[in-house]
């Protein structure tokens, strides 16, 4: 392949799904940069379009095919103008339904699963040479991270860093173990080196990512194995880094070392996304979650003892096969008991190939709908109370850039709430105390404390 001047080719990436897909999309752009591909804001006229897909819920395939229909027209227009658009489908739908994608959309050039992104340049070369499609959905023996170039495009003040991929937990409802494969942890030194580079590029907050991030058990510098608590201690020493977070965690993988890290590391933010899914032991067992509601309550208590200002967030599924009204009430009870600062809740969506999808006791949509509405009303109330409880407090805010209105600057509280204040954009990158004056359902506003305003 000829070496091209940087930016000679235009690459447009469309990203659906979780933050790991966001991270992966950036890494695919990194791996294509040496081939001359530079990011393009729109697919019109692009030389390559990557659709990075998600399979977690709902009609993932239908959504994909409707988007592909649109891209097909752009691809045809590009061909009519004498150009060529390479169309690639990546991510979890590609992994789960690769063959079907090529059967239904033969104009797709490349189908690639999440573990093969390091092979993208070679696939592009093959697609450019051959007329036919290239498909890579095996789980390669090598770890993609060992073969991807160092992340190059700066992410800004708040950055994501994937430390772990895949999952061995096999919750009854979830496609992740099938689409992302077995759990793999990156070595500690690779993570620390990437964190250092992110900080050098201006990151002040790093969020460690993984489908089951607290299961991370990476190779230690001395050849042993570290857990996430140990890794966080190490990252907390990086000069210039102000904040650490990690997501998403499984309650069963929350070990004492990690709980202690919440006690000992002030820069580990007091906000934890710890999905519980259900408050019913019967449903938790059917989900293969391997913990009870009481286990979760005990863990929440332990974490709050370690870090008294810790705010908890969660995911819930209503209407898992076999969920009775009493099971659902147990979920509401757990929510009342824990008191969440924020949460996501979903109707159970059968995923092809997962155990729950084949269970006989599927619930009608109307029941799921009604339970979801009731759960969300309760959770919304808790979030509103949590936000209202911040009014009058002085919270450190890490500013990231321009606010919603002119003259405003925006940032995040320790609890991940967006905060807007009157102030100059050049505060971006700094963590400054803000007196919180008002709470909206999803954000806060406030004023810079007096000393700061005078400075
Ligand atoms: N690894 C994380 C979650 C990954 S998926 C964990 O272990 O909790 C993000 C959320 O999507 C899950 O927490 C779950 O609440 C939801 N989810 C996953 N599969 C689902 C399905 N089949 N139907 C509805 N919601 C689902
Ligand atoms: Fe899916 Fe999370 Fe369960 Fe793994 S732990 S199977 S990613 S829900
Ligand atoms: Fe979706 Fe795959 Fe992430 S299914 S949530 S993109 S791991």
C-alpha cells in the first residue's frame, strides 16, 4: 500500500453503545492514521465509514440495517463521482451477526469483531484489492492491545482508558461474553504508560473502562498479579492527574483491596456505578448474578463506611423471564433501602443465543412497561433528591469547557453531575470549588467561591 500524506483520506466513524465502543472507535482511527485516514465529521464524501455497533438491547440488527441503507446510497453516490467508500461494520453486532450482515447487505466491505481492530489496516488493504467482502470475527490468540499503536489522538481533559475486556460471568440475559469473548486484562505497565501519555496530552481525569472492570487482574511489574485496588493506588501517584474513576463493576468482584482504595485515595471519585439488576434473590439467581440482595446491601454499607460521601449508581432490568410482581416489589424495596444518586433501567430484551432468551416464562411487554415506569419514577425521585441535597454545598468541579449559555463554563462534580457556572472558558482543566446554588434533574449550577472570583 502506498504511504499517503496525512489526511489525504477521510474517515467517518459512527459509534453506538458503551464507552468501550467510544474508546475502540478512537483506537480504530489511530490504527488507520498511518494509512492517511483523518477524521471527517460527516459520512458524505468519506473514503471510509466505520459503523461501530452495539448488541446489548432492542432491535440492534434492524437499527443497523436501516443505517446501512442510508450509507449504501452515499456509497453509490461516491462511486458515481468516481470515488470509493469502504464501508465497515465493527462492534458487537458485527461479532454476533457477521455472516447475516454480509448476506443482507452485500455492499458492506468489511465486517470485524471487537477483538480484531489491530488487523484493520490489513483488512482495508484486502478490501481495496479484492472486490469481495472481508470478514474477521474470530477471537485471535493475540491480544489486540499488544498490536495497536499507542493512542495518538488526544482525548481532552477527561479521558477513557480500557484496561479489561470481555467477561466470564455469563449473566443469563447478556450478550457481552459472546460478543467480547473471555475476560482479558491488560498488563499494569501498559495501563500506566497509557495513563501517563493521556496526562501529558492534558487529561486531568481518567476513567478506567472494562465490561467488568473490577475483575481486572493484570500482570504486575514484578511478574505477579495486581487487582484493581492496587492499580488505582499506582495511578493515583501520577503527577498532574487529579481524578480517577472506573466503570462498570460487578458486585461479586468488589474485593477488600478495592473498597480500601475508596477509603485511602481522595482522588478516586466518590461515585460508583455498581449494577445490581434486581432486588429479588429469585431473579438474581435466575440471572446467574451469584449474589443476593442482602450481599449488595452489605457491600453498599461497606463502601459507604470506607468513603462516607460515596454516591451509588446502578443498572436495573425489569421483566426478566420469571419475574413476579413480588420479585419486582423486592427491587423497589432494594432501591428504597440503598437510595441511588443516579441509575439506568431497562425492560428485559431477549438476546439471541443467551440462556434467558430461551426461557419459557417470558413476560408480556405491557407488564415490563408498567414496571419500568414505576421503577423509573422512584429512581427519578431519588436522583432529584440527591441533586437537591447538593444545593448549598461547596463542591470541587473539574472544568472541561464552554457551558450551555454564553459566558458559562461547564464541568463535573465528584458525583459526575454536570455543573454550569459563570466564568471564563480558560478554567478548563482546573478543579475549583463551586458553591452549588441550584439543582436541575440532570445538572447543577453554582458560583465560583469568593477567593476564586477575586483571583
Ligand atoms: N458489565 C456490566 C453491564 C453491561 S451492559 C455489568 O455487569 O453490570 C449494561 C447494562 O445493560 C446492564 O447492566 C443491564 O442492566 C443492561 N442489559 C444487558 N443486557 C440486557 C438485556 N438483555 N435486556 C435489557 N437490559 C440489558
Ligand atoms: Fe454482561 Fe456484565 Fe454480566 Fe458480564 S457481568 S455477563 S458484562 S451483565
Ligand atoms: Fe454494546 Fe458491546 Fe458495549 S453490546 S454495551 S457495545 S460491549
